[in-house]
C-alpha cells in the first residue's frame, strides 16, 4: 500500500511490480487525480481510502510531504494490523521518528523510517518510473524497537527496487542530509532569488549559461516540499549554514585582500574533492 | 591565428574550419604539448611562435587564461600588421580593455574584446569540438575606437561558429558575469570546500546524490583559471557577494524564526524564476 503514489511512491510501486515481488498495490491519496493517474499508468492496482487500505496492508509506504506523516500515523493507528510494517520516504528522519514514537506508542515497533536519496524535478505519478532507485542509496534509520525481521523486510523492499541500503541513526541522517542535500537547495534558491530580484534580471538571465543551469537546477523544486524539509530539519540546517557562512566569509576575505594563495588553495581543494567524488560516485 | 588552442581556442578553430570560412589556422602556445595535440587533432594547420604567427595573422584570437592577456599584447604589439584584428575570449572584460588601451595605445583600435559564454569541465585541445558555441551567446564589448568593419569581422567569426552575438559595455559585462557565472562558481566551491573539510566528509560524500552533483559540478573547474577570473573581476564580484550574503541572511533569518510564509515566498520566487528561465533559455 502506497500513500501518495507520485514520483517517489509510484516509482517504488513500479519497481516492485517489475521485480515481481509484490502482490497487490493499493494507492491512497488526498487527491483523486493522483490515484486515478497512478491507476491508469499501472503503478497501483486499486484505489482505497486510508482506513480501508490500512486494514489490508502488509507494508505501508508513506510517500507524502514529510509534514503530513504525523497526521497519517494518527489516522492509521486504530486500524493497524499487528503484522503490518510501516515505512516512509521523508527527507528528514529525527522529526518523523519522534512523531512515530509519540503517536504509535508500543506500535512504533512496526514503523521503520527510511529515505531514498533519489528524485527528479518533476512530480506526480506521470513522472514515476521503475528505474528511479537503481544504484541509488536508501538510508534506513532503525530505532531500538525495530526487530530484525522488520529491518530485513524493508531492506529487501528497497533492494528489490535496485537501491543500496545504508543504516544510520536518525540524527546522523539529518546532519548528513542537511549538508549534502538541504544546504545546496538553500544556496541554489538564495542565489536564484537574488538574481531574479536584481533590477537587470532580464539581461543577467539572458546571458546565463550551462554553469548557471547546473548550479540552479535544484532551485526549481517544489517550494512547499522544500519549505517543509527546511522546517523539519531546522536545527541541523542552521548549524550547517553557520559552517557554510564561515567558509563563505573566509573565501570572501581572501578575495577582498587579493590573497592569491588562499584563493587558489580553497579553489583547488574544492576542485580536487569534486573530481574525486565524481569518479567515485558513478553519478557523473 | 589562435593563441592557446585548448578547449576554447581549439573549438573556435574547429568550428571555423567546419564552416569553411578560414584559410590557415596557426596555433601558438607556451606549451609544446598543447600545439602538437591541436595539430594532431586537426584543430590547427601549423605551429609557430608568437612573433612569427603575429606577422602573418589576419585575426588573432587570444584564448589563454585572462591574466596572460597583457603580456601577450606587449609581445604582439611590435609585430602587429595594420590590418590585423585581435580579439580575446577572456571571462572578464574591463581589465582586458584597460590593459589593451594602455599597452596598444593607438593600435587598441585593432582590439575588440569578447567573451563566449560556453565551456566544459575538461580543458585542453582534446576537449575541443566544433559545436561548443552552437546557439551559445558571445558577448563583445566594443570600445569607441573600434570601427564598424572590425565589429562586423568579429561578429561574423562568432556567428560562423553558430553563436549569437550580444554587444554591451565592458563594465556591464563584468557585472552581469559576476552575477551569473563567477558568483555561482564561488558558492559552489565554498560549499564543496566546506563539505570536504568536515570531519565526516566521507559519509557525507557517500550519501550525496544528483542534486549535489549538479550543484557542485562547476567547482571541479581549474583553480588557476577561476582564481584569475575572481581577481580580474574582483570589484564586481565583491559587490555581488554582498547582495548574495544579504539574501542568504534574510533566508536564514526566516528559517531561524520559523517564518513559514517568508520561507515559502523565497523558495517559490526562486522556483518560478528558474522554471521560466529553463523554458526560455533552451539550456534544459
């Protein structure tokens, strides 16, 4: 059962169907257009409301904006079967875990938070595809109550989608993701906002080239989704932003003081790190 | 004649040869490996030293790091034929123009500064290709001494490479490029540097995904080239960085104060501007 069969949830459904390791996929959504599109596209087999679907589900995947999770868990709880395992695909984990422990109580044992590091600019079931998670990393953040069979089940689910599963604590996840996902989105958006707000924005944007294109691509993402991510991971974000600001000021000072050596060293360290990452990550 | 037949200069040579609108291309480089590779790849027809090449050239394209321009002009001046037109491909223009006016004196009429907005991560003649400038913008920054035939000649040269030529003042060029090219490189490098310097850099980089890839791609560029660009365009850069820092702080404050509306509005403005740019620029 997938709550929110859009890009993220729909791609999981498509991948599991393609791998032949799922019986029936029930789709649930606030928006009837989402479930009907997912049904037409063959991502899901059936549409149901949250309660009806919960009463039949072996696995529940919450693939909604992260701030909807708490309310969904509250609605699911009274109808949750003892054998059902719940997981999510939210971009932050400490807040989701805290909500789950509070809302589900003893049943929190049945909830294992997760986060697939994959996405695309487009949203919705039309954008979903079975290969989205191929060779991508999925982070699971098990808590002490999760049993080994539950970890195995969710690990196997993601591996069937072609993903590589990593385990870490929710706090580590949030710090690491603040750094390599949320801060880049923040910086890219701040920059895009500043350019678009300039009096001569038209000329600037006319001249912008491929470097600008790559650097700003993520800023086109959903404002609603990213506002929620920023707020959900507020503390880790603020801490990382402080580090980034220090680095910014150090580099700015080197430029102000025409410090050629410092400028070169900073640029060279960044360039070497990026080239090494490019050759190792397989994402080039 | 191309001084520096690497990615930028070699691609011009390749495009002009492909368009059939150039007789003989002479390549000049400090580094013998560059000219011999360019010769092997058919980008240039002949290798010569700067003086010999200058004595035969109708058009001289300086495609070297921007800080080498002044010294090259000093070496070229005594041997410059009256009909020869010099242009360059440097990323900053006010400093190049000032150098040219000072070094060339009356002969500065023969120099028309230019900047093709195109590039790639790889450098050197091996990376050159005739299509590099296809549908890309080339900015020319003519000064009052340039005659109409000189403007036409250099405009035609770039149009033969498939580029779209824009004219603006050197000061406008530098401000606009600081904004849409130099600042993104600065931010991308600052961020990459900060991540690579973190105690847990390994985990961070392991988890980094496609958003990180796009956002940091430009930071892999040559530290030497970008240090020189930053220093050559120092004042415009510092002025833009001040604007970016204000935008950064405004967004950071919104996050600190959990100001959902301000966060949403900033992200939405950035997202809309980026989506509009994507659909208009043809660079998606």
